[in-house]
């Protein structure tokens, strides 16, 4: 994932303050997981984006 593709300004799930960028990203076929930490209230949460497998941009790593 390119840095320009990173989600930015996601609101905190607890207090609603914007979070500049995710702390951690993990991609797998059909999904991307993001770990967010709010600096305002110290709340941590994970958000998962799920994509249609047929539209996934990622090529398999092994056959």
C-alpha cells in the first residue's frame, strides 16, 4: 500500500477526535486491517475493510 493510499483523519471510535494515521496495517486477499490509537483519549481499536475477492488488487504470494 502506498503512503498516499493511507486513510487519514479517521475519527476515534470512543471520543470522535480525528486520528492522523493508523499505527499498523495488515493486508490479506480481500481485506485490509488497520489499528488506530487515539492520542486524545488513549483508546485503541481495529477497523477492517473487506473487498470483493474478484476485485482484489493483490496478487497471490505463492501458488
